[in-house]
C-alpha cells in the first residue's frame, strides 16, 4: 500500500535533519584538527623556550673561564704561590730560625760578657718571703736577685728590652716573678761607663732554692747569660 503524502513528507524532513547534523559533525572535526596543528612561526618547543640547548647559554668547556663569573679565572698550576711571592730557596715551612747563642752557665758572683763592652754580674742572692701584690701572684718562699749591667761600649745602651727569667729544680721549672719585696726593673737606658742595677724576685720553693738558674737576655744580637748556684 503506497505511503500517504504526509508520511512521505515526514520521512524527507527526517532525512534532511540527519544530513544537516552529519555535515555539522564533519565541520567540527575539521576545525578541531586544524587547531591542534602548530602554525608556521608559532611558539617554539618547550626545550627552546626554556633555553636548553642554545649556544649562547651553553656551559663553558672544562679549562675555560666563564666570562659571566668575575671570580672565575685560570686555575693555579701545581707549585704556584697564591700570594704572588716566591718561596725562599733552601727553607722548609715550619723551619725555626737560628737559635740564640747562650753562654756557658756561670756561678753567681762571676762576671759574664754577652757582647763586647757589656758585662753582667749577679752580686747578691737573698732568701725572702714573696708578697702577692697583683692578681696572679702567690706569696711564699722566694729568692731576690740583684743584677748589675755595666756599659763599656762607648755609647748609651737601651735597657727596655732586657728580659730576666728564673728556673728551679732538676726539670728547670719556670719560677713565677713577683714585684715585692724590693723588686726593681732596670732603668730605660744606661750611659757609657755606667752600671745599671735591677732587682728581681721569683717564687722558688724552699726545697729547690739550692738548684736555681737565673737567665738574662740583654737584647737581640747579644748572647743569653745564665747564672746558677745555691
């Protein structure tokens, strides 16, 4: 039985709607694919955008100085002196300077000559009771030494650098210096043909007062003098 004109019209309309929808779907797919493809001259790839792999930003090769780093420079070769000075030939690091000359120990009362024209003597050694006068000092058994230095050099001598030390016992234990009683430093200088006297007090235990050494260092360039005795 042939379809009525109304049914035929509905079928045609339905087919037209399906065709329109199909065309719209095809257009949408084409537009989506075109958006996904990069345009010529568009945004560079991620590696180039981040700077990786570019010649300008490449790290300098080993052994080359980086011009952007002010502290980078040619490395010092082995044996170069970073201070710019040359090592003194024939000397090793830690090598001590030449030892000062020390005269043979002399008995108290004897005369010693640390340098031409200068004589030193210890004319008097007394047992005293040391007095604590400043922080660090300890009172107790002590010895007081008078030291005379005579200048026969023909010129005034500076005595501000004279150093006097005392030691006692078999192990040469350093004795502690005291100011009192009666301690007196040398004057700052002594004229030619004059004698200067200094008086020095040291803590020395009673049992070691017969094993004492007095060391006198007049100045740089002179020999060190040692007096010993009971």
